[in-house]
C-alpha cells in the first residue's frame, strides 16, 4: 500500500509540472502575440488614409469619402462631384485632396486644389469659388455613434445628388445619404501632448541660442551663432524638422562638435 501511494504521488507531481509548463507556455505565447502591433486594415485599404473621428484631427490634407473608396472631387468650374471608386490600396487622387483649416472649436473650412474655399450657393450646391473664409465657407462636423455628417451654413447637411452625383447641401436631417468619412494621412493626435524639451522653450532666437550653447565646441570661448534670418526656422518648427534646420545653420559656421 505504501509503495502504491509513492507511485501515485509521483505521477501526480509529474502531471502538475506538465500542466504548469503548459500554462506558462500558453501565457508566453499570449504575451508575445499581444506585443505585435495591430494593423489598421481600413487605413491600408485606403492607401494610408485613415478615418478621422474627432474635430481636432480635421486639419491639413484631407479627403471627404461618401461611399467606399469614393471621394468628393473638385472640378475646374468650381463645382464638386463624386469621383470614381478606387482600388484597394489606392489613396485619393490630387483633385480629391482638400486642405482643412480649423475655424474654431466646432467649425472648419476646406480649400480645394484650385486654392478656393468650399461654400454653399443660393441653390444649395457646394461650390469652391471663395478666396477667403466667410460665413458660407464654414462647416460643422457632427459626430454621433461613430458616424459623421457635415453641416453647412444653411443648417443643411452635405450629400450627393443621385441624378448627377453633384455635391449638394439640402437635407436638414442627417440620414444615410448624408453619412460620410473624412480621411487623413496623419496619425491621430494624442490627447496628452509630449513634454517640450527645456531647450525648445521660448522664442526662436532663444531656442537657437540654447542649442548653440549645448553643442558648440567653444574652442575660442566665444558663442558662434548664425546671422541669417530665422524665418526658415519658424517654418521648420511648424513642419517638425527644427533640429535638422538648427544643425544645418551650426554646420555652416562650424559651430557644432558633431559637424565635420
């Protein structure tokens, strides 16, 4: 009886070890799979243009999509129509790309590739003939339950006219025909902005001086700073390549320990 108990215990311990190993391996596999970044299939299908779900993200180059992979297209007469459907992996064509400009916290404006702002005509047509943003050129994105509609200045929503695919503003309610998507190549804006480095706080002049002090060789104990205008630095900061622009200015006067 005692020998049977020993065998029984030994088998039980062995089984528990195997079970623990399986659980460990299963957890390891689960953790490794969770580390893999999720692919945005919708963005891939649309050629890298992702769907916008917040008004703060409606800025820069965008496209207005009414049907699957079918975008609002600007015509050379100032009118707009619905373009041809695109293949999987293709983004909008140049004439389908608009520039979004925030007006305030609730409204935006759109500029076509013809450098004209989208507005509403007296007969309810969407037109792009204005050189500046007025009341007629302001649009209110209305987000609800994952859907989006664009409300014009006449308190009517943008839609596509079935008879000729013209882009119009006519319905005071947002039904299926008024549902659309605004797409952008930009990644979604983070809710919490990253902390600004101490060197980049202050004016453009102060920022350049901070980086000169940080990286200059100081062989002659004198600060060397470029005498060129700083308008290019302001543009570089807006475009996100300020560091490269500053390094280029320091390299021209050989005032950086990393410049050859």
